[in-house]
């Protein structure tokens, strides 16, 4: 695979994930966060299982412990708190909090895997935290953390933990498509159980909300995973992490088009967070 194609896939994955924060709003206007998360990943899991079958990739049941753990953390935990958070948080706030994820992954990797962060990562972490703090505290205008922002932070921690556990638990002798299908299936089942337990009633979505949900499921749930996994395979996690800076940029651009421009606090926080992640990621890429 040539370098331009690899960069394009990494870029598209980041753009699709960035758009998720904007797309969540019309979906949550018509369905509960529990049902939104379940619907998104039931669709995504079904498509991934179909792709696995077409590729003659079998999901090995012997790896159920890995799929259960990764599905609960990376799909169920992340999406549950993502949709709960997006009920109350703005798309820009959510994306900027998630932009801190590479640094959170590095910190959790240190405690779980013993992967010692570089000096640049240790230096970048407090800068990134400061940027997120400015965003969620409103630049000093309000000194309370909104519930939605807190949920998004928990979602980001879940995704960081997933990234670390993937390195530790993902089956090595199984195709990535089969493993992704298994992980998504576990997450979809768990999200569905919670949606039923919460008594979430399904109703027909408007064309706008339905299109947003399908785009989240197929774009951010299937294509982004496939593009990102292929990018990491050829670039490595260090270089690929740089492209994650496009997530909040995409969200801000879409929000601006929708007549919701970022505030001064969000812009300043974005500069700090993106600078911190870039500083850290370029260091890892150079080392690699």
C-alpha cells in the first residue's frame, strides 16, 4: 500500500470520528442515549459480521474472554458514556475532550503494560489537561464541570483503556476483521441489554436523524475502524496518532457550518490540546 493511500485512510478515519460528535445531536433529539448506542452498534456489528463472512474470516469462540473484555470496554463502555455525554455536552467540547485520548492511552499503558512514556509525553500531558480544563470550565466563566463533559471524559478513559487492552489481549493469530466483528457483537449485545433494561422504546426516526444514525454506524463504526486499523498497520501507532488531531478540527468545522462557531475558550483549549498531542506524537514517531 502506498503512503498517500495510507495517509488518506488515516485522514478519513479521523474525519468520520470527528463527524460523530455533530451527528449524535439529531439522533439524541429523537431517541434515548441507551437506544442510540445500541442501534448504532447493532447495525455496525451486523455489517462487520457480513464482511467477515465474505472474507471467509471465522470468529473463534475460544477467544471469547478477549472479545468480552474488549467489547465491554471499547464498544459498550465508550458508547454508553459517549451518548450520555452528548445529551448535554456540545459537539466541540466532546471532540476536544476526546482529543486528549493519545495522552491518556500513554499514561494507562505505563500503569498496565509498563510502557514508560517519553519525557515529551510527560511534558505534554499537563498541557493537554490544561487545554481540556479551559474548555470544560468555560475559560473561567464557570468553575463547575458539566455532567455531559464528565461523561465524555469517562468515555475517553474507556477508549484509552481499550487501546491498551488491545495490545495486551487481541488474538494474534486471528484476522483483524474477525476480531473486530467479535468485539462489536459483544458491545452491541451489552448496549441492547441496557436499552431494554432502561425501557427505551424504539420509534421511527425522521429522515435526518435516521441518516445521521446510519452514517455513525457505517462511517464512524465500520469504515473508520477498517481505515484506522489499516493505517496503524502501515504507519504504526505513533505516526497514526498525529491524525487524531483532525477529530476536533472536523467537529469545529462542521459546527461552524451549522452556525455554532467555537467560543474563545474552546479555540484556546483546542490550541493547547492539539499542540500537546502533536508534540507527544511527533516525538514517538521520530523515535519509532
